[in-house]
C-alpha cells in the first residue's frame, strides 16, 4: 500500500508554507530575533535532501535586527525571500525606513533573502564577497536556488564601526566555522551576535583543515567583554530569554579541541556525542538537540577524511 504510506508520512511530516512557522522574539530591548525551524517532524521546503531543511530548518535558524528610531541593522537575511519579506514588513510596521544589512558569512541559509534588501546597503567581509562570487553558479542553481544572488555592495577587512540610530555596532572579522565570519558586538550592552561561530550544542565543521585557526579565534573572542550571545543556530527558548552566557564559547572550544584529538584517537571518534559534551551539558552551557547527532557524525567524518588525506 505505497500510496497510503506516502499519505500518512505526508500527514505526519507536513510541509508548511515557507515562513509559515517564523516566530519573532525580543531578546534585548532594541533587538528582534526571527526564528524558524526546530518544529518536530516538519520540513519547510521539501521531503528531498536540500540545504534549507537539512542545514537550517531542522536545526533551527535565527536572524536578527537591531532597531533604533527609524533605523535598523539586519544581521543575515534568512532562508528564503518569503522570510525576508516578512522580516522587512515587520520592520516597516515599526516605523523603520532606513535599513543596513550585515552578512555573517557566505553560506546559503544566511543570504537567501538578500534580494529583498537589494535597495539597502548590504555590508560583508571582503572574503564573503569573494566566496559569493566564486559560488554564484552553484548557489543560483542549487536546491532551492537563490536567484538572482545579490552580494554585498560594501566590504571591510578587520573591523568596522557602524551607528544604528543611537546604538553603536562593531563588525569584527573572525575565522571560525568559515574564514569569512563577521560577528557583531554591541559594546554598550556587551551583546555578541555570533553568526555560525557558536552553535548550541555543537559547531558545524565546514572547513576542517582550519580547525586549529578556529581555535585561536575562539580563544580571542573568549577575551572580549561579553555578557550574552545570540547565535544563528540555537535553542529558541534561550534566544527568546536573552541569549547564551559566555560559557557557550568555552563549550565550543572544548568540542573543537576534542575534534582535533579525534583524528589520532579512533576510540574517541567512535564515541557518541553525549560522551564528548557531557561536562558542558552538566554546566548547562549547551543542551541536547537530537538532530545534531547527524552534524556530529558529519564533523567526525570530515576530520577522519582529513587525517587519511594527509596520511
Ligand atoms: Zn548557518
């Protein structure tokens, strides 16, 4: 009875209209969080493998806006044009008429809504602009496609200071998760927007040959004045309540150190994720979210492949 089976599966795993499950939180007085995904059993785009569901919706994805008067800074443009349109409409409804966009890095789940902000200033690290140029064809023809791909019109290198109404924002370049990372620091309230440099419960390894560099930059940000952290992938309840404590950085450092060790320790590579992160779970720096088991397997496999390639 394949037809009935298929229908039952469809009912248990409904494909909602894109952006139908988008939720809005206010983690700080001048900050809105646009959270989608982590909806049990649900996919947003397709039952087939695709970056939107597998890389973002299933794990949970959150982008942000910093608002002051009629100005807003949008940090990443979310996973579809539908999401970006709803975000822009919410800002307009709050009286915003001047928008700057900052991209955390070049990965698809962070830039898919750029076209909706094509008339605004889109700012990114120069390496983000370069990666988007290099990946243009695969991004525009992927599943789902992001077409036309709109890139940044302004780039920076180490650091850039911006003013959003009366809020100061610092863009800081980091080489964590991907070499083109841009984090935002709000020095007046010690709030860090972490892009994909920090994830709960574990980081996603996209550039395995650079983990030692990532570790150096993780230790660098651990010394920044930070009271709360808002990541792009994390627990909606923690984000809604104001974000993570700095212990999320320490948890990420532990996990990356263990990944590096796992290259030469086969028993460690085979151990379940819960063994790797039990101390940081006990300290409540991170929490269990089962779909990250797959991310962990992917990470370990990337490290093993690297070890094999280098002999
Ligand atoms: Zn991401």
